[in-house]
C-alpha cells in the first residue's frame, strides 16, 4: 500500500470494500488446443440486478467446453476474450443483487449458467436467479456439479421434446456417457423400455443404470437388436444417426443433441426428427434434484481433478470414451 493510500485509509477507517477482488479462474485468451487453458488470476465478477454471485465449489466438464475452446461455437455464441469456460456448477450463494430474492446468502445451489457468458471454471460466477436451483440435499458439491447440464439435456430431450410415455421403447446411444447415463435412468423412471449402447467395458454399467437391453456396439449392430423404437436419443451423430432411422417406427422421433437430422428423410419415413439444444432452466433443475434426493437418479462421477488440472480434464473428455462425468474441484476444503 502506498503511503498516501495508507494515510487516507487510516483517516477514513477501513476501505468499504475489503473483499478479495481477484479470484482463480481457468480462462482462454484465444481459441486452440488444451494449452490455451490458463489457470490464472481474474477479476471477481459483480452481480447485476436479478443476478446472484455464487462461490463455486465444483464444476463439471462437458464436450461443449472444448468445442467452445476450439472455436467451433464462435458463429453461435458471441464470446469475448478472456473467457472463463465451464457451464455446470455446484456452489454456495455469496451475494445477491437487487431483485434477486428466491435465494439467500449461504444457500447451496447448482446450475447450468448461460453459455454465452463467463462459465464456472472459477472461484466465483454470476448467475441469473432463473438459472439456479437448490442443490440436491443428498449430494455433496462434487456429485451435484456432475448433474445439471447433462441431466437437463436428457430431460429436455426425452420429456420436453419427445414427450416420452410409459411403455414406449427408447434407444439411447452412448448410455454410459454424460448425457446418456442420465437419459437411461430418466427413461426408466418414466416407465419406458430402454435399450442402451456402449462398448464392452460399459455393459455392466448400462445394466446397473436400469437398461432392459444393452448393445455392445463394438460387437453387434444396434439395428439387429433394436426394433419398433418410439424414441432414439443420439449423442453420437454420423453413421450412428444414419443407421438409427431404420429402427424407428412410423410416428417415432429421432432426437439428436449433436447433428441436425435430415428433414427430408424424416418426412419420407413419417418420423419426427429434432435437434435438441439444451438451455438453462432452474425450475427443471429443481425437479431433477427431487429425483436425485428420492434415489431415482444418480450422477456418476468418473474422475475428480483440481481446477488447476483443467487441461488434463479436457484431454480426457476429448477421448470420447469416459463414462459418467469429470468434475473439477474448485474449492479445496469441501463437505
Ligand atoms: N445439444 C445439446 O444441448 C448438448 C448437450 C450436452 C451434450 N451435447 C453433445 O452430446 C455429445 C455427448 O455428450 P456427453 O457429455 O454425453 O459425452 P461423453 O460423456 O463424452 O460421451 C462419452 C461416452 O460415449 C460413449 N460412446 C462413444 N462412442 C460411442 C458409440 N459409437 N456408440 C455408443 N456409445 C459411444 C462412450 O462409451 P464407450 O467408452 O463404451 O465407447 C462414453 O461413455 C457431445 O457431442 C456433446 O457436445 C449436446
């Protein structure tokens, strides 16, 4: 502190703002490979009207994070550098701006924040109140952070878009992945008949999640097993999506979260085909938390890494063969 500042602060008492103004964050300053992820000091954000400042305890990694990092989303989302990545979090309410009244300081919350703004690879994040829900009581922050984005994607695909009904037949590709492991459990909870795909090492996991039938895509063609399907959930695209048309019955629905299915093909076959882009929704996260607390839904945490090892987390996620979720521990001492 300079002498002048010291003299002024002695005269005026402690400065009104004694809170730490910087925080640790993982930011990118340019698009590129994992090396562009920088663990560094960043300004602590300030909540504006209707917003909440959350102390992040844990943040999950999703494929969207490295898609943004590599610049694949730049035509859709107007990001500015430096950018904090990571749109999946669990933490504690630290500060409320005017107009934010549903939560109070100290509440434990989880969220999918707006992916067009700074993310959760940081000590603090500003989130709109509508994007927050109380975190499931039965989970600690590490497990809770694993749920929001992937579970919300599965929920919005199967329930909001496909209107999945009890007794319907659903094929879930990549049932062991982030989105897939929630989709299998949610479809079972709804009372659907679930067929799920994964490689050999994940067959047991698919059964534990509740799948009625499993397909090892390295040994079997799913179209030889799955027939008369009402709903296909496709988190893979390409050849997997192309071969999925034939398993659907007329009037069925092909949901893809990765690649827009052909409208022409859908029309010709009498099938509905939809690209689902998930979006933040605190109210739906509250329902998901209820299912977690009642034991109907469980996030699987595959790996926990400290925030400073985000590069490693991205490299693992980019293999495309991690089951469950990778979670970054942001706050060191956690309950
Ligand atoms: N549109 C949206 O709103 C939205 C939201 C979330 C995610 N997504 C996208 O959805 C995709 C999946 O996301 P995610 O988080 O679920 O990914 P993920 O967790 O990284 O998926 C990995 C899983 O995929 C399985 N897998 C890989 N190739 C497979 C194949 N050919 N057939 C069946 N399973 C296969 C792997 O199982 P094995 O190791 O056994 O192969 C692994 O368990 C990503 O492209 C992501 O960007 C989109």
